[in-house]
C-alpha cells in the first residue's frame, strides 16, 4: 500500500513538473490577488494589518480551488483513472497519493510565499509565524475537501464553477479558524485553540475525505 | 390582542414595512412554489403525452 | 393471515405503488398545513401581545424561526433519504431527496429574508453577521450546490448517487460549520448581537411558533409529495403504468 502511495505521488509530481505552468499558476494567482488588495483599500498600515489574515487566507483558498481542476480531470481524460480503479490497490490510498501531490504542488508553495506577502501587510513577526503554521495545517485540508468536490464533478459540464460552489461552504470552518488564529495572535489572545482545532479538522479530513472521494470516483466512473 | 383599528393593524406600531414585508414575501414565495409545482406537473403530462403519441406512431409505421 | 399475506410497508418503496399513495395523502397534508398556518397566524397577530422592547417588529419571529427550523430539518431528511438511496440502491428514496431540496432552499431563503427584515429595526442594519444567520446563508449554498450538481449530471442514477455523497458530506459538516461560525461571531461581536436575544418567550409566543412550524412541516410534506409525483412520472416514463396514467390524464 505504501508503495502504491509512493508511486502515485511520484507520478503526479513528475507530471506536474513537466507542465511547469500549472505549478506556478496557483502561486502567481496567490501573489497577484494578495498584492491587489492594498491597491484597492489604500496603504494605511493599521487597516492592512487588520485585513491581512483574512486576505491572505481567502487568496490561498481561491488559489487552491482553482487548481482542483487539475486533480482528477487529466487522468480521467487519458484513461489512467480507469486503470487506477481497476488496479488491485485500495482506491483510498491512490486518492491520498494524488491529494498529497496536489498539496505539494499547489499548497506548499503558498505556505512558503505567505511570510513575504505578510510583510507587505505589515504583519508582526509572531503573526507571520502563526500564519505559516495555520496555512501549513490548513492547505492540506483544502486539498482534501477539494478532492471530494473534484471527484463528484468529474466530466460534468461547467464543472469549474460547480466545484467552487460545492466546496466553498465546506471551506468556511477552515477559513474561520485559519484566519482567526492569526487575528488572535495579533490581538494577544493566543492561537493555540485555533491551531488545535485546525489540526482536528485535518485529522478528520484525512480519515473521511479520501474515502468520500473514492466513493465519488466510483460513482462517476460507473 | 386588540388592535383598535385597521390603521393600527397595518402600521404595526411603526414597523409595518418590516412585518408585512416578511409575511407578504413568505406568502408570495410559497404561492410561487405551489404554482411552479402545478405547472411542472402539467408540463410533464403534456410532454409525456406527445412522447407516447410519437412512440405509438412509430410503432404503427414499423409494423 | 398467513405469513406470505402479511402486509409490509416495503411495498411502497416502488415508484409505481408510491405514486397513488402520495396522490391520496397530499390533499390531507395540504389541508392540515392551511389549518395550522391559519391558527398560527391568528395567534401571531391577535393573541400574542406587544413586546416591551421590540414593539410589533418581533412578530416576524413567527415566520423566521419556523422557517429556519424547517430549512435545517429538511436538509437532514434530504441527507437521510439520499443515504438510504445510496446504500440500498433504491430509486424512490433518491427521488424523494431530489424533491426535498427546492422546498428546503426556499425555507432557507425565507429565513434569511425575514432575518434581514427583523435585523433592520432591531439593530439598524439589513444584514447581521450573527452566527445563526450566517450559518443559514451557508446552508443555502449547500442546498444550491446539491441542486446544481444534480442538474449538471445527465445520467439520473449518477446524479442520485453523487447528490447523496454531497448531501452526506454536508450533513457531517453542518455541526462543524455552525460551531465555527458561532465561535467566529462571538469572538468578533460579543453576545449583544444575536438572534437569541429574542423577547423572553411568553407562552403564547412559543405556542405560535410551534404551530407555525407544524404548519410549515405539513406544507413541506404536501409540496414534496407533489414534486416527487412529477419526478416519478418523468423518470419512469418508459414503463407501461406511467403511459396508462398519462393517457388517463391528458
């Protein structure tokens, strides 16, 4: 099983790096969206500091959402997905491998970029650290939940907008506690509770989301 | 609850817009749903009759 | 009766037997709805007294709270029947789930609309980021997502099952969403702005709300029965019994 996970992970990473445009896509979107906000609301530092957690988190959320189209659709189109369903390995493991690759390509770069963008918003050092940790825990959750929506809408027309519609209500708790953790640090109340809850969501998603995605893939491929 | 007069009832102590805005919109929404259900049923029966008639004609020409 | 003649409710799990049953039951539920809502409206306007703090504007509560209750209840029922359809592979359960969604979405809209109209005189703004209103808004998105997903998939059985997975994921998430939004709202606004600060419940107010809620429930059943009958006709159009039924009606 571990070997199957590793194989899927390595394959998806290899494919992603061959089409480097996709890799950079999420990151560039993230940077552009975040950089547009000060231009829209004005350069006043205190206002930007207040907005920063929300803006950075929403931008990360949107960037992740945009990249979900790449998760299952290409494999579905060239027939690899069908082979994966027929393979002896449990589908849950294969899905987990794909989601892990998706996160490494579309989520982790955001985590690494966030401190630099946080500086644009005049966030203090400890808030930057909490921002990174919250994104580190949160972006995998976004990938996991997104996988369920991507699997449900496989091959459906208009699936781009549909995925966003399906996934946004489910992203709300992650957003609330992710952005909330940074806000709590800035206001001095401490982010432990938020981060622990995020960790709880991550565990829950790790258990439930691959299973739901696998079920959805089977339904889509019947 | 004694309102005293129609005017008092409509005015709702100054909140008439909000109270009636709520009740009337609710009524309109539910009435619209009922109308939509009736129209849906009629539409289904009409479309299916055409479908069955066409199917019958096809069978007749084939046999 | 011998064992083989014993009646089983499962006979109604076939669309063909459920269709006439739904047709017979529907007028009764519609009548019950009309009666209960009439009584509820009478209580809300002519029995319940004026509130000391909110004046007459609190009367919106007789629609807002029952509609919110129905919106959540109908989502759970939708999730239940979706799940049954997914696990037991029955068509009728999924058809009922599909029939529930629009009614649930409409009650969610009513809850949001009346919530806004209640918020304006009470707190001065049309929209309040109160935990319950915000959760209602997210619930509306969940309903719309379910309906959009089913509409986008052409194959009815795939639409049934995909909708079921989505509905079940939603059901699991609703407590999580509500909890997060509540945390977020109390953190940012404190307890002052909350739909919970309704007037202390006089017995008549609670009675009015309960009767309106029952009325809405009866209405929902009647509407869903009517809608599922149309869905059955559409989905089972290749069968002889539907051809006969339509022939008799057209």
